[in-house]
């Protein structure tokens, strides 16, 4: 709701008459005059003037009228949207591939089952694409393991997750003890723009290496396809432990133990900063996770 003095101003603009505005608002004419004078002092501008005994808007008053009408329209629309959100009619979630494919399956199923009236849309993409979709309003919030500018977004930590080297259970790792001893092996990495790829490359750079330090590199934008390649004994890959956890449990993959490799990263829920839906998003995130 706009300030009551703004409502008075808009009412005077509709009637261009203080007396009629006072009657519609149930105020005295002096009260209407006081409201207008308050706004004139606040904005340091004269809003109305009399010309040939008729009340007219000054250029400053016309600009203020346009701005207040736009705000009033947005607030009315916002009220409707908030009502729809509170009724849990729609939620648009984004998730990076590691999280979307391996980390929230059960939680998402439970969330949908517990909110049968809600239309849920889930978009799985890399961090860069999800940031773009968030900025364009295509998604409400997203869950990611990638890096983002924390000064520009609101976020909530989900958990910290280890990145570990995987290979098939029967892959020959004799002689493999540290990171450099893996450089002679084929490495499967995610595509550029992937959060996992960015984090792994940043770690290598800190150590004075890069993905080019490996004798052979294969890129793939599907964690599932990478796991299939590992299962065939074609090389190694560095992934979040949760991505290969079940494969380790069923005996198809194993974790390569290295003496000098320790890497973990945050999983976060991310949404627009200063969002008017901040409390609602936090409620949904907590319910989901």
C-alpha cells in the first residue's frame, strides 16, 4: 500500500479538485491541502498550480503522478503474485547437473508429494546458464555447486561436498599415490562453464597444474556418461563423491586414494538479492532440503 498522502495526491489528480478529492477520501479540504504540502516539501517541488481558476499539474507534478501510478500498479500486481505464491501454485527451481541428477532426487520427490497443489518446474543446467536464467526471471532460485559472486546474490549453504578421483573398480591404479602420478592417465572432465570443472581447474592452478597436465583429456557435459566411460575402464575423473557414491557401493567404481589431494566445495541455494520473495524462497528451500 502506498503512503496515504500519495493516495491523496493521486485522488486530487483524478478530480483536479481539492473539494471532490476530500469528499471521496472522507477528509476535510484543509487535510487534503496539508497532504499535498507535505509531498511538495518532501520532493522540493510545486505539484499543482491554478491557471484560469483551474487546477493543473506542474511538470514536476506530472512526473510524480506517472511514477506513483506505476508504483501503485506494480503493488497491485505484486499483491496478486504474492497471493498465488502463498497458495503454493508454482515454483521454478534450477539445479546444476551434479545436484539435479544425484543429490536432490529423493528430497524433490518428497517435496512434490507433500505439495500436491503446487506446479513445480525443474531446470538442470550448468552454473553459468542458471545465473542467466535467474537474471532473466526464468527461475525463482537454483541449487549449485559452482562459484558465483556472493555479493550480488542471496544464498543459503546446503552443505560441503568432497570432490574425489574415481575409476572403475578393476582399473589398474598400481603406482598411483599422488596427483601427479595420475597425469599419465586419461582424465574425463566436465564441459567449460560447469561448476565442477571450474572448481577442479582452480585447484589445479593453485598447485601449478592444469587439465592439460594430463596426457589425455576428454570433455563431456553428462556426469552419467562420464561414469559409463569410467565403468569401461577408459580413465579417471574427479567428481563429487555423492555423484559416484552408489556406484562405489554396488562395486562398479572405486575412489582413488591420493596422499596429496583434498578438495571440497559448498553446495548453495541462490536467488536474487533484495528479493521481495526472500522469506518465501527460504521457506521453500528449507522444506525441500
